[in-house]
C-alpha cells in the first residue's frame, strides 16, 4: 500500500514537473518559508470538527485557507498572493490558470468540514492528505507536502484519481503504523 501511495505521488509529481515550463518567483519561495499561515479570507468563524481555526494544526489551516481563498475566492490579487506564498513551486504554473478566474457558484466548495486526515512521509518529506466534505455532500482532498499545497483531488475533476486517493486514505496497513490518522467526529 505504501508503495502504491509513493508511486501515485511520484507520478503526480513527474506529471506536474513535466508540464511546468516556466520559473517561479524565487523571492516568493524564500519569503514564504518565514511567513505564518494566515486565516484571512476565511468565513467569519471557520470551524473544522467543531474547533475554531485558531486551534487547528497548520496543515489543517492551510487546507481550509486554500478552499476559501483559491477555490471559493473571487479576489485575483489575493489568489495570486496565496499561490506565490503557499502553493508548492512545482505546481504553481498549473495553479496560475485558476488564480485568474472565479468559479461559478455551483462549482464552489462552500461550508467545508474536515472529515479525515492522513499524514505520510515520502522520501523523507512529510505531508498530509486532508479530506473535506460540504453541505452539498461533495468531497475534496487537499495534499499538503512540506507545509505547501502540493495538489488537490476532487471527484468532479477526475473521479478515478480521486477514488484511488480516497481509498488510500481509508485503508490501514502494516506500513501505516507510523502514519497518524485523525478522523472527524460528526
């Protein structure tokens, strides 16, 4: 199971690197390491599993901020700033396309609720897969690696890929002894 997760993440990484043909602002990459995750742009009192956003772990806050700013947001400047500071440089070129547009109301991921979190380590780098659900019963998985958004998976974008990652999050194997799984209480 661990090998499958490694190959899936490696394949996604190779695909993203192969598609990336530009350079990203190096200053933004260096500055972002020193900046703390902010909850600006989030709804009035965001909560995940009943906990205020201020009490959540940084990966949880980052995933929630990604949904509110990048997926649901309408402010192009704010999206580009988020992209420069909080999205992995390996995928920034791909995410740049979405930063210049606003989603239709039906395509937004409103009222996100964290359902499950699975932490992993791949080639010495730590990451988290965080599953969210919303009022429309849609699901979204945010992949955070080394404190940056690495990718996100949605059944409406690529059902097959989403189902594979969703299944990996649900399975317990011998190799997950070192992986902490946190499930939300609903």
